[in-house]
């Protein structure tokens, strides 16, 4: 599977609303790339903290997303 196919799979699993949160996070954190959010635990946790702060009523989908093995 190519990296673009991985991204599309993750995007489907995350859902449109959460993916839009990631896009907004990246707009405000220009030093990160989409791959940083997907594949680096520290950046994913930073995104989650940002998301909790900016979307207090948002409840992420459960169960957690099944990311590719190289994540974390």
C-alpha cells in the first residue's frame, strides 16, 4: 500500500470532522506536516490536546483508530 493510500484509509477511519480538525491544527502549526500527526506519537498527543482545548464538546470516535504499524 502506498503512503497516499495509507492517508486515505486513515482519513476514512478518522472521519470528516476530525480530519478537518487536523487540517486546522496544521494551519496553526505550520512546522508540522500531515505525516507528523499520523506517524509521530508526540505530535498526535499535541494535536489531541489542541483538539480538546479548541473543541471542548467534541467526542472523538471510538474505538481508537488503527494506524499503520509505523505509527508510534
